[in-house]
């Protein structure tokens, strides 16, 4: 009797599903090639305020501090496990232009902090060197006025906020 009851219930479920207006034949569904890309959210006001006067006022130490502040703001606002997966200066600069998990642009595509190749540069137009020690510890180094990296006039901002000048690596 129990088996007979189960068979009747199963048959009713099959009939209800087949006659239900909600039943969808997936073969008739339209094919979607890909989802549209996420729009880049314009939060450039954040980056512009932080980098106000970058490479035009103050000194190179102030410039490096501004870049460090920008990195800290990024870490706070882009809450993702892989928010800082930077392998190079170019990766970092791209993330600040909106190529990140939230598609949030902190800086416009064209900004004085970027060179034509799209990298962060110091006040002398030379790419900054970023030594990523961990997800939250990054050293930032400028080649200095001689425009050559790893010489006596280099300026480096350590993760603790201390500056070093010269050949320290």
C-alpha cells in the first residue's frame, strides 16, 4: 500500500511539473555569450585628494608618503582576499585606474603620477620601485634626482613610515 501511495504521489508530481506554466525548456532559452563587463566606478576624487600636489609641491619624501596613503586607502576600501595581488608597478597602477575586484578607479587614466607606459613615476619621471613584502607591507623607492635606481640619492619609504636614503635594499 505504501509503495502504491508513493507511485501515485510521484505520478502527480510529474504531471504537475509537466503542466506547470513555470516549466522551462532550456533548449529554447536564448544563448548569452558572456556577461557584460562591470562598469568602472569613479571614485577618483579619493585618489585625487590624496595625491594633490604630487611631484609638484613639497619634496620626494612627501610624494612617497602620498603614494603610501593611497595604498592604505586602497586596502581599506577594496575589501577582497586578493585586493593587493601586485607583482609590479604596472599592476599596482592598473589597480588604481580601476582594474581591481570592485572596478573602482582611484585615479583617472591620465594623471601626473603615471608615465606614458602607465606606471607610477617619481617627480623626475622615473618609475617607482615597489617591494611588496606582504599584503600590507610595501616599500616604495624613488631613484632620486640622478634618475638612476640603487644609487646614493635614492629615497625609500619603509612600511613602518621611516625614510631611508641611499643604497639600502
